[in-house]
C-alpha cells in the first residue's frame, strides 16, 4: 500500500534549483548464517537461492521506479546485503546488464559489491570483476580466530587473509571492514587487527565500534564487551595507527588512501539521493519541491510474490519540513571535515536560518566549530557525536 504524509502544506516551501547526485542501491537479502550482532535485513539461505526470480524482480522494481528518476544520471551503484557474493557470476552479469540498459550510469561510475570471506573463490571474484564490479568491500571484521568465533562469522582468520590477498589481486579498489570493542578484546588485539589490515595496503578501511543493536541475538543475550574507556583507547590507537600509515580519516568509521574515498557512502553522508531496489531497500528521492522516502517489503518471499503478481509496490511518504534538518545533520555530521553551509539549503530546500540557533548552541557547547563557509565537528563533537546529532533531532 502506498501512503502519503498528511503534512503536505509545508512541503510547498521547499525549492530545489538543482537536484542532488543520484546513487543506486541493490539489496541481496540472503546470507549463509545470521551473525548475532547483525540488524540488517538478512535471511539465512536454505537450499538454492531463487536468484533468477530475484534478479527478474529487481529489474521489474527498477523499471517501475524509472519515472521517479527519469533523465538523471547515476553516480554510483552499491550491491549490499546479506551476502551478495553468494549469487552466481551469471546472475550478477544479468543484473548489471539490466541496470545499464535502464539507467544512464556516468562513465566512471563506482560499482561496489560486498563480499564475505567465507564465500570467496578466485574464479568468482574474476567473474564479478568482468561483470563490471570495480570496487569490492570485504567483511573481514577480525583476523583473530577467537573474536571471529565470538562474532559468529562463518570464516576463520586464515580464510580472512586469503580473501584479502585474493581481493587485492583481482580488484584495484578494495575496502576491508573491521570491528573493534569486540567481546573479550584487548587494546593490543584491536591494534593487531588494524596492523594486519594495513599490511595488505587496501585502498580503503572501515573500522566500526561493535554496538548492540535492537532485534539482534546480542541485544537479547549481551556478551561482555570492553568498557567505554577501553573502547575509547582502542579508537584513539587505531586512528593514530591508520594516520601514520597514510590513511585519511574522513568519516566516523572510514579511512581512505588519497583519492579513494567511497563515492557511494559520501553521497549518503552529503544527503544525496538514492534509489533502493530489493527486499527491504530504502530510497530517498528529491523532486522540485519535495523529498520522497520509499521502503520495499522486507521479507524476500513477500518481495518475490509482489514481483510475480506483476508489480513491486513500495510504501512511500513525503519527508516533512520538521524532519529535514535532523535528517541532513544525521548524515553530514559524520564527516570529519564537516560540510559547506551552502549544502544545507542545496540538499534540504530550506534556508540556513532554520538551524542557526542550534548551530550556535552546538558551538557554545564545544561540539562544533564554524566560520562563514563551513561547520565542522570538533574533536569533542566527534567523540560525542550522538549528543551533537541529538541537538538537531530535538
């Protein structure tokens, strides 16, 4: 069912002279086994994947979405999950060919695929590259067998190392995902994980603090995690380690070699637009004077059933004026270099005056620094980012 916000009158005040950049997100919902910390829309695969039916559903979904993005070029494509690397090269090739036939991708479009070290094969990686994947994001999480076991990962440390080596032989743009503040982890062990990742010289590294998200096994049965002071020590150590190795810390959890920032994620953080297709996928699409959010059915069976009936029908609503400042700040404040103040008006359609008092309050509390061009989280603001964001959500 399609629903619309009843608060449409304020939306008429939004005016976009230029629409934001557009990305495409494609969700592959299956994984081998659900990790106890994972709150993503992922479902354990039982038997063979219905990949032909699912690819057909994705392309039907995309086809129906075209009127909402007509004439706009696509800057990046991101295939996430779940574990997208479970699908066959043949299915991926069909999917990407179908995307290119329907959407105008920019010539140098960044096309990222997530992969799990437990699903790695040399021939498959080569096939993904030939199909058009030019950036691989590999979910290592740790190079320590004890911590991988605690996280419920399907791979061990040897498989993690093999996957990293294979990824960097096959692709020239690779992200390695790691986590810290893991059950029973010491600061020395966190540093050892980062050192192991740096040794492979990937173009990009992500280092996430493990958090206990609602509706996960870890939330119901929480493991013993390092305390806040120990986690902060780990964060300081790994940031210094990555900086010394030449990585730029450009976002809360993201580190990149020069020129290798994630274009797709940057578009999210700068409040760009994205069309999401697949089970549970979300979209944010700007029009001349409103912003639309969409959500697809979460369950793969329900999503496939809609496609089989001839139409994938997302739920949709207009973003209200009251929500926009908080939504923008929830993204832009993750960037360590902050944001150009003119970007607020360009991405929300609102005047900067809407947030000036809150910017003043954040500055007075030492969480933000500002001049006539930029607003930048201070080191204190980055450390207490949730508190800084909450000012704008209030």
